[in-house]
């Protein structure tokens, strides 16, 4: 399952890239294919609108969106959540995605 990460970037140290990397690693270890806006190929300091134009197609190619801590305070993450929910892309907090995968794995092992 391909999961897109949504979280604040603007105004945070290093544009919150360390949090994206850590969360992506956890989700990948759980078995997800992770798509991160931190890996959209643009310079970190490119204009917000440019990032959103690159990120939205990435999101729409995913099966779900993992909402990282602080997404509620981010104009971009709120927009990404809205687009995902409006287009039928599953949207849940990171911890819920991880719990789902643990449940699936437990069911497979049983």
C-alpha cells in the first residue's frame, strides 16, 4: 500500500525533513511504500505554491495519507487532507496506519 506523508514544513527547522525521514522509516519498516513531499525533487526553499503543485499529484497516486503530528497547524497538510478525503483516498494519523499494519500482520501470523 502506497502512503503519502502530510505534515507541516513551512517555518520549521530544516523544513521538518528529519521528521519526514523518521516517519517514513517507521512506515517502511511496517511494510508500507512511502511517498514523502520531502522527496519531491524541489529545493527546500522553493515557493510554497511550487511545492504544492509537485506534491498534490504525488498524493493522488497514493492509496492513503498518513497525517503526522502538527498537520492541523499546516495550511499545506490541511489542503492535502481535504484533497485526499474529497477524492476517496484513505486518511488517518500515522499511529493508526501503524496499528492497522500490526493488526494485519497479527492476523496473517495466526
